[in-house]
C-alpha cells in the first residue's frame, strides 16, 4: 500500500482508508475543481492500483494530467472494480475461460490458476423469447421453453459458479442485467478489507453489454467492452485506453407536462450524434440536473452507445442517495457513500472544465419516437404520419392493404428493454394509459403482437399493487418474462397468417418498441420499419394499429360513435407521481432482491459436471471447445499480409448485428444446414445469440444478416460474396472456406462507423474464424475496434478524405499490406493489384497503444495472457 496518498474517513463502522485525491492535488498534479467527476474516478483507480509494474507512477501522473484542451497523446491503464456479463456474451466468455483451463492442463500446468481476479457477476437475461404472448400463461410458457432450449448453456454457467473463484450468476427470470446492476449489484462505493485494513473506493464496471452505461446514472463509471477485453481484465490485464476528452452536457429548466424520460433521451441521442462524441465521455450538469431523478438519468445513460459516447456520466448528489435508500441499500453504507464522495470531490457541487459543451433546455423537449432503423433519427410525434409517408415514397411504394394488413400496420408492440423498464415514471404512465384506454372502450388491434417484459420483478410488483397490471393485461400486454426479449431480437414468431401476408406481398410492416435499438433485421425479420417510443406510446400505437397516423389530430379509435384521442387518455404527471410515491417503495425492492441468486425449480433441476475442467461434450450443439488456443507456440510476430482477397466491401454504419446477428436463422442458412446435418429440427434452432458457445454455428452465422449488402456480390441481399478470380458466388461462409483451402488471407473493406452497435465479441471472433486478417474502414466504433485487436485482426483506417470509392477499389483486387514495422497509429502502405495494374495507398494503423501491438503480435489478448502463463 502506497501510504503517501492514503487518508481516512470516519464512519459508524470505524475509520476507513481511502486513496486521497486531495493529497494528489496537494502535490500539484491537478486541480480537483477543474477535472470532470468521471475522470476523478479514473485517477483514483490508477492511484490506488499503482504497483510499479502493470500500473506505474508515470501512469498516475498521466491520468492526473487531464486537460480540457485535449488528451490525444495520453495513454492510461485502467482496471475496473468489477465485471458484469449477460448470458449471450457471458457464455462465450466462460467457454473461453474453460478452454484456457483445458489448454493450460494440456501443457502440464495448473488449470485452477485460470480464475477471474476481480469480482464477476453474470445475469442470465438474453435467452428468453416471446414465443407466447397476449395470454395469462405467457410468462410460464416462455420460461418453460427457455429452459428446454438452453439447458446445455445453463449447465455451463451453473458449473462456472462452482468452478471459478470471484464468479456469481443471477439465474434466469430475475430481470435485465442493467436494471439489476442499478438496483442491487452496484454498491456505488466499495468497502473491502485488505491486509486487515478496510479500504473504500468508487465502484467502476466493465460489462459485456454495450448498455452497461446505464449504471452511469447512479454515478458509477462503467461502459461496455467486448467479451475478449472483459476476459483480459478478469485475468488481471489492464485496459489500455486514451485519456478521454469529456463533453459537458448542460441541462436547464424542467420537462413539460406529458413529456417522458424517453422523449428526453431520444432528443439527447439526436443532439449528441450531431455533436460527434465517439470515444469521448459525456458528463451531465447544470441547473436542470437536479430536476432529473436517478431513473431518468439512468434512462439517458443507458443509451450512451446510441449517441456514440464511451459513457454518459451523472455525478453523485442528493438524488443519488435518495435512490440508494429507495432501492433498499443499507443505511450505514449510504452514509459511507456520502462521506466518501464529499471527501474525494465526487459530490456534485461545482461545474468542472470540459473539453467542449452543449446545452438543452428540458422545457423544449416534445413527445417523440425514433426510426425507422436508427435510434438517432428522432421523429416528433406529430410528424410520424409524414415521416412514414416519406419512407414509403422513398421506396417507391404506394400504400397497400392486403388481408387486413397495410404498409405501416403495427404488428409488434412491445414494452421491453433496460432503457425504459428501469423507470417507474414511464411504466406507471403506461399502466395509467392502459386503464384510461380500457375505461374509454378502446382495444388493441387483433393483428398486433403485444408483450410486456419488465426489467425486474419490482416493476411487476408495483404495477400489480397499484391495480394497473390488470388493465395492461386487458389490452393483452401480459408479462411475457423477465429479460431483454424483443429488444435483443427475441420477439418470437408472428402469427402464421400475418407472417405470410407480409412475406408474400413484401409489406412494410412496423414495430413500436420501448427499446434502445431498431437496427435493420433486429426486432424481427418480417418488420422493416422499427420505431423506438416510450411505454405509453407503445400502447397508443398498438391501439391505433398503424404508424402512419397523427395522434395529435386523428383519434385512436371511435367508441359508440365518439372519437377518442390520445390526449383524452394521457395520464397527468400528478397522477403518475402520486402512484410512484405510494407503490414504488424500498420494501418492494428488498423483497425481490432477498434471493436474487436463487433460481427457480427449473434452475435447481439442472445437473452439472464437477471439477476444475469442463467436461466438453463433442455431441453438444451449444457448447464446444473453441480452436483459439490450438497450436499455440512460444513465438510471436507481426507479419505482412500478402495476396489477400476482400471477402466483403461494405458501406457506412455496418453494425455488429450485420456482422454477427443475434436473432433467429432459417434452414436455408449455413448455420441451419449445419444443424440439420446433425439431426436438429428447424423448430429447435433457437437463435444465433443462444448458440454463441459453439464456434461452428457462429462462424457460419458471420456476415449472415439478411439485410447485409456486399458490393462484391452486386444484386444480392444477405450474407453473400464472390470468389475471385473465378467469380463464383456463394455465402460468406462458403466463399471464405474456399479461400482458406487456397491459403488466401482475407480482408474486409468498409465505410464509416464500422462495428457500431452491441459489444459483440463474435463480431470479431467470427471474422477471425473466416480467415480475415485486417479490416480497412473509414472509421471504427470504439468497442469493436478493441474486439478486432483482441482477436488479432488489424484495424486500418483510410486516410482522412479517402475511401474505397475515391481510391477506385471495387473489392475484386488482391491486397498486399506492409505491417512488419507497424507501430501504434503508424501509417502503413497498402497495394491493390488488378489486371496487372497496381494502386498504392496509405492507411493508419488503429492499433492505438503499445499493449495492443503486443496483442496483435501474439494473435490476440487471450493468447498473450496464455503465453505469459506458459513462460512463468
């Protein structure tokens, strides 16, 4: 312990040691009042964990050197306090750890040395699907099917609970990862004993879900990372990152009556996307800051990935303490939180200096949706009809009506996701609107698939206790389960007649969901127009049955000859607040979180293998030992790439859903054909996301999104490519395998924002398994760039102002890339050859820091860790 910077705070439990930022300030390193609150958490972490080896005194000085004038050349190592996983990304992380144990054992070393070195919580919430909806039995039936589908995966996770130290799992059926993180898992300030001394330090968190940023609403520094990066941190490797610039977002005023937190967050997303905050921290402040409850702050923080920031931070204040009390945290611990925050300068009392700022008057926010395929494309509610008309016009379609369905018919209406179901104000509003709608005689159109997937059981409790759940159920918004469900693409099947009408006539059907993402093909393969909206608006559009409606001027319906408008049933703020005060109580939280780590009888019935090594089953179609550590040698080097071919040439905003889809797949897909060859029926395919523990499925699903367009295979839609030089067409998987058989290395060419979206490690693992060695793009999403490096794939960025089109590249060339002398952010030379002609251009290596160069040299992060273990 470096006592030079330690101090104590006095508490009811005695003196507690802290690593004092004030003492660091006294040495002249930085000014507490000038540095953003989020940066102080980074500084404290580096100060506390400085060991002279992984983290040095120089690193402390670098972190404390943060300047509002820019920090582009400052690198820092960061190890968060803990890691949180969900099951889609958590299963492959556990598979990798189990594979590392097997590899270590095969080399004659002790496999039990492979353990998380910091606390890890895994919340199982991504596997349940809306197979059944609109009936009182929906939840029970969905959970039954969930366990039938996922028994193998759950056995792995249950084994991990007993096999690994520092690892806990929240069984299925308890809620969404980010809401459980917010309501229970985060202490905000940790108090741990080390060498007989109690030490307090801020909570910080890496999560393998990009919406880990929801925890920023509580004043916790945390963000989404790839599974590969999370595994490295779990194994004691720091995350090397640029010291981030911080954009201050000033809030003034207060929201007008009838405007929801969802409307606010869609406005914030739009503003910050226009501002450009990729790779930056955003920190909220200003006189309007105090007008937002923690639930509202968490709603905004959740959508950090949608506005492109690393995080969206809300400093600690009285509202934070109020939330800790509400959610049932221990009163004595809450006092420690307050004392610590005030002593360390983490309590919101003054406005720091920021790299740049922007401002929003909360009173200017209006009811809104976002769509039809990007969360940043906000549409004022009164502009929805016009917006959808423009969409159809742009597609060259005049509105059609067939079998009772039209272009614009809402076929999915879902109250789902961590974004909104963490917020009592919008959930109570939805319940009240449902009550008023029922009392007015309104009903949901029969072709709308409705679902209610609360973020935690607390939500169901306060909806039931307030008497509102019954009205939601009368509109067929029955609880379908506790998980991400529709938000992650687990929307389940549409009715056969609806599906066939849409498919046979190529109708532009719509979904309205209270989710955070509406990318192409994500919600359902049969829905082309996807809109994000608040929970009460989800219900309103389910009643209207269409999105081409002006709800300000047109009625939701006509009852007994009387027109009923949205304004007639919209609840007022006083009603909402009254019910929140009465029914959203700390007792409800305590009741639901008493046994959060205890599963249902179905969880208890799962049998698991015993021992430190996982018993791999060759017949399993869910869990397989990945080949990432096969033929690991002691030597490592970066080699030039010669005579490479492009597997894909893609446009802008290629998401991780495009690269590695999470939803269902057909019997015509490569993954489907593979499962059929093993005797698996299409009804039992489950989803790509649920099969992320099997590399055979996932590499076949790479670039298999049904909406992907590859310029190398013109005229196709979906995961298709073309083999060169013979011009043979095939799926991405088929063509990649042909190139692999010829020992031809592969690259991908792309436009701006390559890899935006979910922090999906298989969007890097899959390309690795298809033989891709480098990606050349105009820009990269932060998490995905790290994931590529974590798998040994080199991200290269076109020089500013250049791209594939300006350079005349059509993707059918051969490529030579000079890499042997590559250094962080160095310029490399690429030579494209075709028909005897050569085109040479420069690209910037987006291997940004020296540690990442080591990862590339070793073929990935995990290989780097394993090589170190072998050499010890």
